[in-house]
């Protein structure tokens, strides 16, 4: 169901779909951020959805080509670096702009790229020095880059470090003040929500329990795991419905002054 970056689909699940467990949704992980920032397209309360579970976290990572001066977040505070952007609603642009405003990095976003494949090709060509892409894509499609140390992974857009990347800082741990950490955490929480399945508000408790139990059983089923491996998506990172709800609630509890700062940074 297209429209408003999947927010239309979320509104349908909230307000129109039958509350009998037959209608489920998977939408953008930014839906709670959009609600918190007052996007008029948000016609729902994300905290009232019946969250079933998460298949995988959306761990976007920020990578730099080996020849760039910037090989860490600390380097990015000292040296300017060009990074490819794929649209104002994508983390490839959101996070560098946010980091520039909050912790003083010197990223310059080069806009106009259509997708992650183009941004990585632009790095190889020397058009830009870095990009923001999905970690799963990097380690599957560009595993050779990792083996040959052609890129440095300098940041992961999660509240805390993923087990795959224990030495790479997470967006949620940056910031020198409480307000800065809350502002960065607002966007770090989107990764924790990731690819989550939800149902309408107000489902009967027995229906919600059946869906949650069924979801968890599916994620352990050998046939499901084999299918995931066949498409190089074997990094299943399951989250329970309660975990996802807590990530949504953290986003929606960010104080208004922090949200006002986010609107100021992004001109919203």
C-alpha cells in the first residue's frame, strides 16, 4: 500500500483493518520518529499497535573508503569528508547532517544518488569518500571489501553495538550531553525497530498471543532459516513484540525541546 513513505499503510492498519489478526503490517522503521516530530501524515499512535516481533534490526552502517582521511568518527570531527546521499528521508543523509549539528563532524553530503549500490560505486570511482548502507548488504555483497580492508566501518545506527561489530561505535552512545544523546537516540531507535510486524490496536489478548507465539516459532523453524540463508539474509536478529514496543515508547518519550531541535536541524 504505497503513500507517505508507508505511513498510509500504517494508518490503514490502525484505523480500517479488521481487528481479528488477519491484517498485519511491515512499514518504515521511522514511523515512531515521524509521529514524535508531528508529521501530519501520521494518523495513528505507534505505541498502541499490537507489535508481533522483529525479524531483523535495520542496521545501517557508515563506511569510508580506505584512501580517505576519515577512518573513524573522531577523524570526522577533524577532517571534512564527502558522503553519498540517497534522499532526505534516508539515514545516508539524515545521520551525517545530524552528526554535523550535534557532535561537530564535517561531513559534506553529495545528494542525488538513487540507491545504495550507486553510492558504493561512487566510492570506488572516487566521487565520494563514504556512504551509509545496510550492514547486511556490505557483508554479503561487498564481503571482499572487508577482507581486503578497502573500507572502514565507522558507525552503526543502533542504540547499542551489534554483535557483528563490537568495535564500531553505535549512534546511541555518542553525544556529550543528555540532550545530545537523546537527540541521537531518537534516530538510533529506528534501527532497533527494524523490520517489525505489527497488527491493529485492540486485538483480543488470545489473538495477540497466538500471533506472537507463531512468529517466534517461525523464526526458529529450519525451513525458514534455510530460506533466509538462500538469499544471504541469514543474520536473523529476532526481537519480541515487547522489545519493539519499548523502542517505540523510548522514541515517543523524547522531551519536546529535543524534538524541537531535531525539527530545527532538518528544517521541518
